[in-house]
């Protein structure tokens, strides 16, 4: 089975973090302490995989299979998992097994709810019997209300127990997903996989056949796709990036040469500023997305309200007035999108401005001054006056061989990141480029709601409602026809839900599409810069012939962290 | 022999002086006034020193060791009262270990044969004096050798003894002068002790060795010019030149007196009489003035050190304050960014968490009693989620602040204070300070290295937690049931409730979001306030450093005033001792550079007298007269003319500065010392340029 990237990258971060801690502990305590502090406090949240679905839908078996039997998950018949169980996969990944959904309402208990909200990936287990209304409601609740449409994988868990004609399962899933049609699905038989593991010693051939038939590797590789999609700079890579920045800083303390020390510290600070900014941007963009969703929900609610009001007042919904409501809806959605786009642009502008000022600050700091002066870029002078007498002056040493490259690098960095007069003013800067691009990122718009299509969707409820209301005019009839009326009211709720879900699905698609473009643009800018920083750092470090053992260890950690990042990025494609 | 000017007219001074300038007034006893002056000087410098220390006492991070120079016994000061003025002239033998000092002591005193070493380092470890054989008025003092491996204590003891010397005999073996001993020699020079260099030429006396000494003295004593030049170069770095250079064979001189019968042949061959002769001449010429200078310098030199330490310390305090300010600016820029970013992230957390619940009402299907508890659950989960997220942000922030502070601290620790210091010694200090610097006696070592810390005391207090979330009205208002049911029917009730719930959820979420934003803003404002007060106290600390610096600058000036006063008094006293009562009375201002020169301003008539017949005080006296207005810098020429026989030209002079040029072949350090002395004396920058022909260091 393919390895699990959630697990692997978290494990890499943990193991390399421990090694780095070991290396740093051997350094001069004055240098080591701040680094150690940073290494321990910027602890990352461990990735969280949440399993949900019906009772007895094989979630527990799936957990066992995916972790290669890392846990002894109790499995029995009937309702096996009554409450949320959490498994700590070697400290790297948390797996949460939720009790299945209850009939009656699509939400479940509080802990499950919280786990689902916080999930990095939801594995939605579906039995071969496929969906019923409750399960569909639960699915849509997770996708819609909890906003996990981009972080959910549907797994048909016991594929081996029942064959299905091609297309059936797909059709059923498509139906269940409704508007959220981009959610991937996969089928597997986790029990086969476990059986295969059991047979490994006694009958290798059978074992291989079972494992092959289990389809679990397809599940694993889909999971890895999700892991990669969390982004080069996302939660998974964050700890690895941090490691790299700290390792770079640690290597700066391994040298006695003040020039080398200054150059490496500047590079480390630049690296850390960039990676922090990248993570910060994600946080802010997520919040803007949440606001956008809220705006979309508000538009949907207004739309539903206006339809219902009219139904009640006029006993029905005319085509002309429907057109009017739709126009309002479309306008509301357009405005929401515009606001979102503007908000994203504003976030980017503000953050790139901030980054630019930080870049300048780094150059103006003591280390930055040394590096900049080395590179013969026009230095900003200290306020002090000229020197008259220099008792105990340090002897001038020859500039190191890498000065001209450092100079080029710093100019480039300053040009792309440090345009201090604001993003808009500096046409060459990265901030400017990406802000200009935001408009293209949101090429995808809400599809206009059209009368014919919409009428079909809302018509049924409207008719029922209309009938109910006309009957209900008589006080006497209230009780007589209450059953029908209540049913109609339920239908209205259902209609409301479906309208909202439809809109949210679109909103999510727009967010996913737009932000993934923005994020890709960001990554296209940030990734090469990290590479340039690392190359420059290597050049500076390689200039010294003596290679201490500590340096070897640091460089090995760096190489492995980079490899883990590459692997994480690699399976995105 | 030396570059110092000894005018030939001094030969007929005795006859001419009287004829030209008249009889001297009856000489008064110079000592009572001098002793009183020194006592007063001591008391006043002590007082200033105590004030300066008291000023610094309250300030964190400012060392008390500002006034202590390592490896130099500056704390030694001779007692003023109860000195026996008839005591013999004190000649202190100093030199590298195994240079032959104790042999020389034996040779010169005819006693203490047991002190002669046996070829190991550090044989004589104590200070021991004995009367000289040639004059009861000369006492010879042996000291432990300097520069022995692990012999820092010996060096210290030797230097202490040298400070109490009237004349130092620098005993140097014939081979070389080593770095350690050169440092001690330079220090003696900087302090201003008169130094006679005795080259102790090595030649074993066993076997034919004795014969070699007797027959071929040139092989033993000759070819030492290179070594003597090197010794002179070292001394020149301190701005001084040897009083005399003699070549002796100490062991031969000692052995000549080993037996009851003096071996006169060996005695003569040892050339010890060259040294004795130099000392007897020195005693005859300068006994009293040397005594006075020893007494004065014992107090003047620590005071000069104090003045320099104070002004250097002030400079350093200002540099420290400047660095502190720059560092404070840097750290707060970083911290502001951290706080701002955290604030943004926290607001985003709130927006995200609240935003996800905007459509909560759509998921409600049961509008019975469950609605309220479902909603409560939802709000509880929101609170829980936010509390965790926000707390995590804050604890990360705390740690980030901590590590940013540490990083800034580490980074600024690499910034030398030199980057901020002006390092411009005032003219007065530059004479003394530059002599120290050129002699490689680190100025820096005189000044305390002050801690960089004390700008942010550890982590910023961040007791921030949002416990349980804000307690706003987050409950849904109870849904009316009975009445509605009658009038609206069950479906109507349902619809109405749905609308009510839908209507309430939005505003409640808005309130919640707002409440959380408020909490976030409040907490961050508290944090910002905390940082601002840290910043203020950093600024205050910098300010108090600058205040202290200003105080020290004042104190330093006070000490300089006292030094000017004692220089004038000393010059007067020396002139009196030299029998020049008239000059003593007419000196108006004096600047002394111990061991180098005394620049004295005379009233007009006395100036001519001093110019024609310079007094012989043991230290070169260069006379000048009060300048006309605007002629201060040009007035330096008069003094300069007395400094070197070769003469000077006034190459350039205006009311602000002057450049003097000399053809004399002088070591750079001596010329610079003269420039500094002139600058200090006339109060304008004076620069002496030499048309140098040879390559003096």
C-alpha cells in the first residue's frame, strides 16, 4: 500500500525536529536557547483524519487497514462505536472514529461535530447498500454546513461483500452529492486488506491477491492527493518549513566569520518571513472565504424568504415575480463575489506591503547591514558621525568570494519583495503582480439562476405550499388539514436547504477555484524564492573548507526536510 | 644622543643669565607649597571619583570597574606627608627575568651575592633595596623580572616598585627585547619615568670567557645598535626616549667584588662605572626635581587615568544608549509586526468559525425543545473551538515574542559599540589616551565593558486566555407555543419558528463575532500597552545612560582642571628647585606630559629668559608666551622650537589650527605626542609634520 503522506510528513517533521534539537543542543547555549525555544513553541497541530458514516459501515476496519494495524480497534456487529474514539498514530496523525449518524436529525453529538469541523480530511464511509435519506442529509451537512466539500473522500467500505454493476454506485453517489459533485469517491474492502496481512506469512500469493483486491492502495493514494492539496505551504509543510528556517539559522552560528554569520542570519530571517507570511495569507484567505460563504447564505436566505412571503400572500408564485426574485438573488450573489474578490485583493495588498516593510527592516538590522555592505549595495548609514580615532580597530579582512552573488541575490530579493513604497507603486514587485492577477483568479462566477431551471426545483414545494395555504384559510380546516400543512412546511424547509446548498456548492467551487489559482500563483512566487535562499545559503556555507560534524548533521536534516517537502508536493499532480 | 634640544648656550648660562636678566630673587622653599598642592589634589580627585561612582551606582548595567585598569598598579599612590626629603635617590632596576638585575644590584651595592640567579626564571621574587657603593645618596632597588612565564604577580610587583622610582634602570640582556617586557617598558614610558637603558652584555666568565672580555671588549660590548634601536622604538611608541644608554657586564662587575680583594681589572672591564657615572650625574643634576616629579606623578597619573576613564566611559555610555535606542526600535518593530499579524489571524479565526455557522438554522428540522439545546450545543462548540484557537494563537505569540527578543538580543550583541561611538578623544585626553593607544596599552581595557541587556526584562507578561468565551446573550428567545398554535395551526407555528430562528441566528452570530473581536482587541491592546511601557522604560534607561554620560563628562573636566592646576604648581616648584625663582613666579599656565615635556606659558620678560636659558628640570621645558587674540594656534611655534634642536617651520596657521613642519628625523609617536601636547596647551588643533628621511616606526 502506498504510504500515508499525512503520516509521513508529520513523522518526518517529528523525527527531523528531534534530530535538529539534538544538533542545536550541542551549540553554544547562548545561540541555542532561542532556537530551541522556537522549535518547541511553534509546535504544529497534528493532522486530523475523521471517519464518519453509518454505524457498522466499516469505519473501524478501515482505520485498522489504513494504519496497517497500528491499533486494535474493537470491531463487532451492530453499533460498535457508541462514542467518539480517538487514535494517536505515533504522535504524527490523529484518527477520529465517530459514532455513526442517528436517524432523525443530520447532526450528531458534539464531539463528533467538533472533530468534523477541525478535520483535515473526512473519510465518509458508505456501505454497499449505498445511501438512504439520513445518510444523504448527513453527507450534505458535512459538505455544506461544515464546509468540507474540498476535504472529504467518500469510501465505499465493504466492496467485496457485494458486487455492483458498473455505474450504479457512481450514479448513487452522484445523486447523493447533489450540487457537491466534485467530491471524489473510491471503493475498497478493508477486511480483504487485513486478511491479506494475516496471510502474509502462511500464503504470500493469496496475501498479495487479497491486498490487491482490497483496493486500499487507491484509497491511500487518494488520501495523499488530499495531503498534497493542503498546499506546499499549508499545515502539513509548515513544520518542515520551520525546521529548514531554524536549521539555516543554526548553521549561521557554526561559523566564526562575522560576514558568513550575518549573511546566513539574513537569509534565515528572510526565509522565515516568507514562510510565515505564506501561512498567514492562508489563514486570512480562509477567513475571507468564510465571510463569502456567509454572504452567499444570506443571499440564499433572502431569496427563500421572498419566495415564501409571496406564496403566503398571493397563494402562489407567478413567473414574473419569480424573475424578479431571481434577479435579486443573482445580484446578491454577484455583490457577494465582488466583495470577496475585493477582500482577497485587499488582504494580498496589505500583506505584501507588510512583507515589503519587513524585508526592509531585515536589511536595516545589524546583520542585514553587514550583508548589504558586503554586497556593496548602497547602505543605510548609522546615525553616528565619522570615526576620528580607532583604538583597537578590527583589522579589515578581504571580502569573501560569495559577496557578488550575495549582492545580486539581495538586489533581486529587495526588488521582488521589498518594494517599500507600497505594492501598487512598485510594478516589478511580486506583491504587485499577484494583486493584478486576482481578477483573473476569479474568472469563475455564479451561474445565473434561471427561471425555468429554478422553477422546476422550487415548483413542487410551491405547489404543495400553495395548496396548503388555500385550504388553511378556514379556521376549521386548520386541524383537519394540519397533516398536509405540516408536510408542506417540511417541504418548504427542504426547499430552503436545497437552495442554500446549491448556492453554497457554487460558492465553494468559486472559492476553491479562485483561491487555488491565487495559492498557485503564491507558490509560484514563494517556492523559487525558497530555492534561491537555500542555494545562496549553500554557496555561503560551501565557501568554508572545514566541515564540522555538526554542519554535516544540519545539512542532512535540511536535505531530508526538503525531500519530505518535495514528496508532499509531488503527489499533488 | 637624543632628539631633545639641549641648547649650547647653556654652557655660559651661569655668567650670562645674571648679566642679562639680573639677580634672582631669594629662593623660597618650594616643598611646603608643593606638598600642600598635592594633598589638595589628592583630596579633590578622590572626591570627584566618589561622586562619579555614586552617580553610576543606581544605574543597572553600568560596571563599577570603570576606574580599574588591569595589570597596572595605578592605585598605588605615594604618601604625601611624612616624606623624608633627605632620603637617597631611588634607582629601580627593572627588566626581563634573567636579564641580570640581581647581578647588577650586587655589583652596584657590593652586597646580596646570594640573589644572583642560577639560570632559572624568576630567581629573585621580591623587591630589595641597598645603598650604592658610589654614593650614599643613591639607593639601588632590585625587582622581580617581568615577562616570566606565569609571572604576572612579579610584573605587578616590579611595576609598583618602579612607580616609586626616581630613575629606572632598564636592564636588558644583550640578545633581544621580548614582547612582554617591551610592554612593561612602554608602560614605564607612558607613566613618564626617566629611564636609563643598561645593556647587559652576556659573556660567560668561565674558562677563556674572562680572557675574552678583557682582551676583546668590542666583541662583548659592540654590535648592539640594532637592539638599542629596537628598545628606543618601543620607548618612542610611548613618546619618550632613554635618558642614557650604557653597556655593561653585570656578572663581571659582581664577580669583581665577590672577594675581599676587589678585582679592579674585571671591575673596569665590566664598564659598570659607565652606569654609576650616569647615575651620579643624574643625581647631581636632578635629584630634587626627580623627587618632586615622583611625588606629583604618583598622584597625577591615576588622576589622568580617572579623567580618561570618565570621558571614555561617558563616550561608551552614549554609544551604549545609542545602540540601546536602535535595538529598542528594532525589537519593537518586530514585536509590533508579531502582534499585528496575530491580531489579524485571531480575527480571521473568529470570522471563519462564526462564518461556518451562518447557515446553521437550515439544518434544523425539529423545532421542538431540541432547538434550544441544539443551539446551545452549537454555541458551546463555537466557544470551545474559538477558545482553543485563540489561546493557541496567544501562546504562540508569547513564544514568538520571547524568541524575537532573544534573536534581537543575539543580533545586536554582534554590533560593536564602536559603530555608535564618536571615538573622538578631546585634545586634552588625546595626549594621554593616544600615548596609551600607541603603546598598545588598550584604552578599552580602562573602561568597563557594560552589559547590553536591561532593555526588556524577560518575556512579556501574557496572561491571556479567553475562558468560556464571552457571556453575551446568546440564547434564543423562548419560542411561544400555545397561542400561536391556536391561531396559526401547526404548520404556521413551524414556519414562524423557523423564521424566528433564522431571524435570530444571524444577529446572535454577529454579536458573538463582535464580542470575540472585542475580546481579541482588548487582549492585544493590553499587550500593546505592555510593550509600550517596556519601550518607555527602555527609553528611560537610555536617557539615564546619557545623563550619566553627561555627568561623567563634567567630572572628567573637573579632574582635568585639577590636573592643569597641579601642572602649574609642579612647574613652578621645579623651576624654584632649579634656582630659577624669577621664572617660577612668572609661569602662568603649564601643560605637562610626564616624561616628555612641560609646556609653560610665561610672562613676556620671563619668556625671553626661558628661551635664551632654558632651565634644566629633568624634563624638557618648552616656554611660550600668551598669544595675541587669534594667534593661539601660531603660538604653538614658540613651544615647538624648544622641543627639538632641528627647529620647526610654521607651515600653515590660522585662528583655528596650525601645521608645523620639522626636518628633524623623529619617530612618529613622539611627534604625535608633541602635537597632542601642543593641541592641549594652546587649545587649537596643532599638527606636526616631519620631512622624514629614514623609516622610523
